[in-house]
């Protein structure tokens, strides 16, 4: 099985919403007016400084979310999809802290909440199909295929129109490579993408990073405390998520 990938071509995107609609339909997600990703919105296009930036899980080659999950709720499939088993989730939300792209979301409004995120339409791609969002894009701003072919296409588009694109494929090397890669007309840092991620798989660094978050270490020690720990963790992570969203907004307005 060849590793798959999806190219997001930011300058081509017309913010038509077809990918968002297709994702909602495919995953039977409720319509809402979320301004960004949420437990019920796996992909969102937002206009940032005049550029249409579509976000979804990056499906990292070596996912940090998977490496920190204490109950193995995440799986990296041979096609490249990082899928999530809600039945295993115990609600610790380590994955939310570990993800360098701030992707996993939590069902705060549910009595028994779980994490949720894009699953790369695994049910479709495992049968040789393409993700619903890629199929729906009318202008090939989202293109799915074998990772090698997708990278080749990205290089061709950059080479064909050097005035339109900067010479950088985001996700080719970041965090050891991802299955969702981007091309852009401006440096990715200007669009809120983290630029301080290292070109090595994050699991090698995850605990180094998590150790920089004092609450995580403290709470890790409390893990055996069971329900009490989980209740406290919910409050801690709610604060962390708020801070994370604030930092993302700051990056985008810089
Ligand atoms: S982007 Fe985040 S949630 Fe998605 S695979 Fe990578 S670490 Fe996991
Ligand atoms: S790959 Fe599937 S789940 Fe992910 S954003 Fe596209 S349509 Fe939604
Ligand atoms: S369907 Fe294509 S052009 Fe429309 S918003 Fe999504 S990525 Fe952009």
C-alpha cells in the first residue's frame, strides 16, 4: 500500500465551502456556525490576510497525538490516515497538548465527551477512493493521491508559477513529514502555521515538549488518581485550549 497525501494549494482556494460541506455530509456532522475547527467541524477555510487557508488534521507521518495517548486510541494506517477510536478514549486530552498544529477538539457539550478530528476519510481511501473534500473541490485546490505524486504536483505548480508560489512545501519535512501538505504565496508563518516545528518526528521530542508544560507532568503523576484526576484534567485542558486558541489568533494577526 502506497502512502497517500493531500495537497492544499492556498492560492487556488476560492473559499467556496464545497470541501466543508462534503466533510459534514461524509461524517454526518451537524451544521453550525463554527468559525474554526471544532468537535463537529473537521475542516474549515478561513480568510487570513486575504489568503484562504484550509485547516484539517495534518496526518503526521509520526504523530505526536498517537505517541502520547495512554490508551492507544490513535492508529496510523498504511495509507497515512491517523484515525481515532472513540471507544478507547478516557478523556485525558494529552493528544490536544501534544499536537503541534492544535487539531484535536473535545466534545465539551457531551456528558461522555471524546476527542474528534478529521480521519482522512479512511473508510473511502482504504477502498481506493479519495476523501470527500478532495472529490468536492471544483478547482483542484485540494488534491489527493499517492504522496510521491502529490509532492511532485506541488513542485510542478511552484516551478510553473514562481511568481505565485514561494518555494516551500509545508509538511514535506516539518515534524518528519505529514500526509497533508501545503503550498502558498506567502511564508507560512504569516498564515498562522507553526514555523518553530523541527524537521524530525515529534514523538522523539514529545516528552521534551510536554515537560515544558508543567501541568501535564503534574497531572501525569496524578493519573492513577482516577476520576478525580480526570475531572481536574478537564478544567486544566479547558484553560490550555483557550490559551492555544489565543496564541493561534496572535500568530495569524502578526
Ligand atoms: S496534526 Fe495533530 S492530531 Fe493530526 S496526526 Fe498530527 S499530531 Fe495527530
Ligand atoms: S479527509 Fe474526510 S474527514 Fe478529513 S476533512 Fe476531508 S472530508 Fe473531512
Ligand atoms: S472546495 Fe476547494 S476551492 Fe472550495 S473552499 Fe475547499 S479547497 Fe477551497
